[in-house]
C-alpha cells in the first residue's frame, strides 16, 4: 500500500537485524515468536491477585463529581535534555533550587500514601525523567508497593536504550516515547537538539524486550509534521506500536497560534482516505485516547483530543510536580504543596485531609474554564475568574488559550463578574479568554455604568495628531512621554439571525467552535494591531481579554475586548482591533449559514491612563 512518502528508510530503522545508531551499539530485532520479557508471568499473577483482593476505594481520592483518581503522575525532574518547540522556550525554564525539589524518600513516601488509598497506576514524568540518576532505584522501590499494578514512564527516548533493560528488571511495565517526526533533520529543528537515532534505538530496544504496546506520542503541528501522518501509521503495520497523535496545545513560551493546530477530525479524515477499512476500538472508561486499528496491522493508532473534544468527564489523574505540588488538573493553576507539609512533620492523616480537600475542589473540566454554575460542587460556591458562565444549551468546548504550562505557578484569583441579561433569570455563560489572572477589570461590570466622561489635562484636541506640518501622514513621536498604566475596553455587535444564532449557541456549525475561534482571533488581532494599522505604535500588552455573550432578543453576539499595558501610548486601537477582528471571524464562521449578518456598534467603551485623561461611555 502506498503512503505519502517512501517509508523504507524509516522502517529499516526498526526492521534491521543489526543496526548501528548514534551510540554505535548494534541492536538485534527479535522474531515475533520470541517470548516477552521474563517478568511477564510474575506481573500477570500479581495483577490477578490484586484484582481479586481489591480494597474499597478511598474517599480522599474521589472528587465532587464521583471520579475516582487511581492514576498518579509524578514528575521526577524539571530538567530536560531537549528543547522541543511546542513544549518549552528555547532558553529553557527557570529551575527550582535543588533543595526545594522532592527527595527520593519524599517521592516514595507520597507514592506509598496514594497507593494505599487506591492509586494503582503511577507514571514517572519530567522534564525528562530518565536523566534523574536514581530513576532505576525509584522504579524498583515503587515495584514493591502492594496494590500498584502499573509503573510507566514518559520519556523523550534519548537515554532509553541504555536504561531500559535495568528499568524492566526493576519493574517498569509501561512506556510512552515522544517522537514528532520520522525525518532526522526535522527532529533537530523541532527538538533544537540532535538525537533522532537514539530515540529510534530506544523504541527498537523496547520492541526487543517485549513491551506491548509501546506508545509513541506525536504532537501534530500544521506546517511542520502533519504531512507525516500516513508514515507514522505505516509503522504500526509490522510493529507493536500505539502511535498517539496529540492535538497541539498552548502554553507560555511555545508561540502557539490556532492555525498550527490540526484537529482530530482532520487527522482522521486524512488517514481514512488512505485506509478506509480502519476500525474504531472500544474505549476504556478513563481513557484519554480514541483508538483505531487497521485490519492486519500489529499496532494501532490513537488520538489525544485535548483541544477539540475534551475527556474531562472520566478523568482519573492526579499530578505531583518535581517540587512537591499536588495538581488535580493539568490546566489549572491551583496547587497544594505536599512537600511543605511533609517537611513540617504532617502525619499521614493530615496529609490525606489536605489531599482530599484538593481533590474535592477539582472542577468538572479544564480547571473550570468551561464549567457552569450548576456544574460547580455545592462546597465551592465562589466562581474563579477562570470560569466563564454558561450559555444555556451550548456544549462546552475547551478554549485554545488554556494554559498547559511546563511549570505552572499559583496565581491569586478574583471572583468572576456574573452578568445578568434582560429577560434571564440567571447569569449566562461568559465566553472569556484572558492572558493575566490577577484581576477582572471593573470597567466590564454592568453595575458600574456611568455617563461618558473625560478627565485630565488636554482631554481632547482640535488638531489631527497623525499628520505633519504639510498634511502628510506621520507617526507620532511618543519617546518623550512617561510610561503609565493604560487600559482600554471596546465592543462590537454581530447580528447573526435566528438560524446562525442557534447553531452558534449549540456549537453545531460545520466549521467548528465559532466562539472559540472568534475569541482567539480577537486576542491575536490585539497583538498584531501595529502591523495592521500603519501609524500605530507597537505596544507590549500585559493583558488581553476577549468576551462573547449572547443577546437572544436580537439573535446577536456582543463582543467585548479589553487590553492593558504600561507604556507611553494608549491601547484603544488594540481593543478596537480586537473586537473588530473577532466580529469578522464570527461572520466568516457563520456566512455559509446566512448571508444576512450585520456587524455594527464598534466603539470604545472606556480608556484609562495617559495625559489626555480617562474616558467612560455609558
């Protein structure tokens, strides 16, 4: 069967009977009839015993929505020997002082506590976990924990071939290897380091040692590796691989933009055109992946739909960071330091109380970004500023701006503004993206509307400022102005009509999530204002917020954008550009449904800071 590009070279890396690699070590390919690793029978008997003698699940690890958290991910280090573009900044990340990281004994103490309460799967992560010197010893000691069924590791594969035999003997039972391209030169571009052949050697070693399946994680990025989808799928024909295509997710430092994301459905369509006989496999309750198999192939492929179709409803995962913080959701900023409590001498009962309280606060999905008031647990009446309010009848979708950070820090959180609209008995959903979490601008509150006013010296001018003495367009020199805190809010209205309005509310447009795309477009437009408006100064924005709310009476969406910066010039144009482009994007998303769409009421709502004084519109 033909694929997008010849695969002989890549498949040869896995098929060769004696292949040299960058380390110079030959690796032999086992025959399909060889037995799996020596520990297989022992592990099988152990798992059967554990299934028959399972203890009741701990209430400390059950959240307000009944999800039982039996899967713990432990980060062994913040360090990594690669600098993958989608994962971390080129310069790396600020590292926590060694004294503040969990010691081996602290890791094992926490692991024992979680396993005793019902955790039966632990995955070791990083950074890159295999650069930690005592990783083999950690696996061996975890293997001794009664009740622990699976010990896994997620690795970039650079050190895998060298360490895997020892790790397997120690008890490692599951393996995830990151590999985003099958082209060595492209690997070096993506990872900003060499190492492609070492990763391939590691995968080959895992096959030799009998791991079934070996999960290969591939982050798909438009314009970079989406042309290799078919080549990755072809690897599963003769090898026990589970190639997992992961939707590109944003975080601070990876220069994320929406255009780089290739959705699950787009990937699936591409693959099905080549292999229409591909079959969907049953999903486990807590699985994060949608799995498929091509008849006759040894392996399978999966899709991790983190952005387009979240899997929060069955989430059973908890995370402990390298510095000892408990995270109940990857997308959340709220963390609890178990390290500090350990070092302060907390008893196991006290630790369990702390853990149980954190798990109990877990939101329904994506750290509460898209939860509704009705979805919030009764014990958590205060809504975080991360939590937009619901549009009745609209299926929630994850925002492309959700921050999946390499190392997330705790932020103070302010109460959200719950807007009541005419004719509604309860607050409606506020579709909200914001780049800083410290505050919600008071100018967005409907309770503080005041007459339009200007204040300060020189509030208006009777002369155009962007022309020179001869009447030609000219950029204003602001170099002499002092830096001050600037903020501006603008709004726009898109009259959609009843059909398009209903489809947007129900998130049923064929093009996808109209509100999510419009929201992101508004944020991106604010950042690019100086490139779009010729005489605008470039402004380093510290905050961008785009909100879309429904106006059922007019079958319209009302868009508000706020921008904040500290500098010598205002951010009115950034706010106005933000809502205008968001409105145009919403138009584009809906134009196939209705041509009778109107964009209007684009206006500045307020501005603060600067010599010309403040402005507030009713």
